[in-house]
């Protein structure tokens, strides 16, 4: 009986540790996605302003 409880505690501990890691991974992934999205948008805006300048529509 005592042994079973010990194993259960260990499993719960592992699960908690895993969820923290998963949360960190998700947060990091989210941060990277935002960063990449911002870079892509900035690059597109830069390209479009250059194209418009070249064609004379310009901002």
C-alpha cells in the first residue's frame, strides 16, 4: 500500500514538471511566432514602400 502511494506521488510530480516545461515551450514558441510575424510584416511594408517609391506613387 505504502509503495503504491509513493509511485503515485512520483507520477504526479513528473506530470507537474512536464506541464511546467510544456508551458515554457509554448510560451517560447508563441514569442518566436510573434517575432517572426513582426519581421515578416516589417519586410513587406519596407518592400511595398520601396516599390511605391520606384513607381512614383510613393508615401
